[in-house]
C-alpha cells in the first residue's frame, strides 16, 4: 500500500469535503478506513493499492467533481 497526500484548492464548505470523501472511498483499491479529508487544510490523505489504482486516477475522480488538485505526494 502507498500513502498519498493530495493538496486541493481551498474547500469552501463541509459538503465539498463529504463529496470528495465519498468519491475517493468509492474507488477500488483505496483503503476506505485510511481516507481523511481535512476541510481546514484542504488536503486528502489516504492509502491505496498501486496495483489496482494510480494517483492519477484518484486525482481524476476529485477533478471530475469540480475541485482543483494543486499537488500530490506519494510515499
């Protein structure tokens, strides 16, 4: 499993946070228990299986909702 931190454009409301949380958790390969969307920091932290999913696919799921990904870090 890889850990990722995704910096987003500023989140403006708690419902934005919930939309992103639901979208990321719905992706096959994401450890649903690890997903943490921080409203104040505008960040998503998660763990994912890189054999099933790429960071690009996670970013695409977020941008498809209309949110801008500033940068991602995978460790």
